C-alpha cells in the first residue's frame, strides 16, 4: 500500500514504518461474481511483525490459525489455495518456528497445505524483537537469507498458481491474515489475485 492517501479497509489495522504502509490481521473476501474459473494466480507482499512462527505445528485445521502468515482459500467450506508463511528468523533454526523449506529445518507443514506455500522471514537477527521488519518484505522473491535459499528456489515465486483442470467454480476467494498470538502479525502491503 504505497499511496499515502489510501486507507486500509475498515476491518484491518494500519501499520506504518517510515514510507512502508501495510494492512494487518483480519480476513478479506474477494467476490468473483459470475465468473467461473479453474485457475487462480496471484502474489502477496507482506511484512513480519514481531516473532512470527511459520506454520503452527500444533494446529491441523484450515479454519483455525494454522500459520503465522496469510491463508488464501476458496469457497465454503474453505478449500486451501495457498499459504504464505512468516518464519521467525533468516539466520537461526528452531524446531518449531522456522520455515519448513529452510536448510536443515525439521518443521513440517499441515497435509492440506502440501507444497502450496511460500515461507520467508524478514528478521535478519537470531531472535525477533518488537518491531515491524520493513527492510526485507516477505514473499517478494528477493532478500533471502542463507538458510532460506531452498525457499526461494521454487517455481514462480513471487507468483503462486493453482490449476484445477476442468473443475470450474465461481467460489469467492478469501485472504486471511492468521497468527497464534495477539502480539504477532503479518500485515499485507500489496496483493494481486487473478482467476481464469
């Protein structure tokens, strides 16, 4: 959200640090109207606020806060499209809050996520502090730490893409910002979502 004259939708909180403006924590339903589609693609640029934990390894429920990051789903009941995770640190591994794709990580993703995710941390230190990390935006395909190199070597990044073949739908698409603690967030600065 680079235009200083624009505001976040009423259900979202504005985060601002210097010239960076981002909207955080809530959900946003994106209606597709009468359009039938079988493919979804898009990109999301976000920021890490405080000590995000990547996937919440104790929650295996798409309808809950299974990730510190952004959950993109479609329809009701929710069907997983893509997950954008915010790991805790670019430089240290943890058994519970690292990106699953980091070198040496033992963290796993929930079965409903599968390979349909991106994960990155904006924190270059070994532990997180009470800050909005703006120097390294998340999921933009740039600024990866050495542990995160496998996370950036994925097809298409920063764009995600799902192809459902001949199965068409006109389900609404939901972009939901999730976190397991009230003091953590992954505010979104920019998103694009397209259907075909």
